[in-house]
C-alpha cells in the first residue's frame, strides 16, 4: 500500500464509519452490499476507483457481475489516488481526466437514447 493506505475521504467525518464498516466486512455479512443485488436490467455503469482504494476488489467484482448479468459495465482503476478522488478536482491531477471520462460516458449513453 502506498501513501493512501488508510483511504481517506475528502472532508473527513461522516464517511469514515461507512468505510470502516466495509473494511470489516459488515456490508458483506449483512447482505447490504450491491454485490448481492440483482443487476439484470440496469443501465450501463462505469466505475472509477483508486488502485489503493478500499473498494477496489468490490468494484472489480461488481463490474464483473454486471457484465455477467448483461449490463454494459466498465471499470477504470486510477493509480495513486484515494477513495473519492473524483471530488478532488484542483488538488488531485487524476480528478479532471476522471470527470472528463464520466462526462464522455454520459454523453455516449444519452446519445443512444435520443
């Protein structure tokens, strides 16, 4: 693990309990994880995650399960960024390109419906 081994959330506070809960497996044991849901019929999804993020393995599994369920899904793994990095535009260099990728994905999806 690198500099973001603790996977901080921008702004601190409220989200840390959720991250700690996920890291202890509480969401998995309780069935609250989206990995336990029925993914068939979902619209296309694109997931962005930091390679050192606490949600990396869950994100990989989610995208694989979505694809298996017939959902158009893509995973983008970003190097050297913490959880929530997309919200750190101006302070993390990967945030801008990630938001551009989100915008391109949305434009592509919207053009298919018009």
